[in-house]
C-alpha cells in the first residue's frame, strides 16, 4: 500500500467516527476541492456535489437518519451573505470543513 493510500485510509477511518452530517459536509468539500477548485463555485456544482455526497454517505442509513443528517448539514452551512462573491470551489470547501467541525 502506498503512502497516499495509507493516508486516504486513515482519513476515511477518522471520518467514520464523525456525525453523519459532518461526514456529508466533508464529502461535499472533497468533491468541490477535487473538481476544478480554482473555478468560482456555482449552485449547479454545489448541488451536484451534495447529490453525489448524499448518495455516497447517506445512502447506507435509514430515512430518519438521512433526513436528520441533511437538516443538520444544511443548518451548519455558512450564510451566503458571509461568503465573498466569486468564491472558488476550493475556498468553499474550506468553509464546509469548518462547518463540519462545528457538528462534532
């Protein structure tokens, strides 16, 4: 196993212990920062990231858990008014990771 694979596995295991809502936000942040992080974030990219993250993270839980986690994740999102105009996907990912940290 390579060093990168070991690091990714350690990160995956560490995130398993987080609340489901925090796992969701971290996964959305990963997707935003992996796909053209230097481009301005837009609602389409954010929506697609949430859809993919929701399928990946929430799909394994019962409906009540999914709904509660999604509600908590959305409530923790930074207020649009506090984000700079033209924020990039990478910058938004940092804000999402900070919001995820508030859910632990």
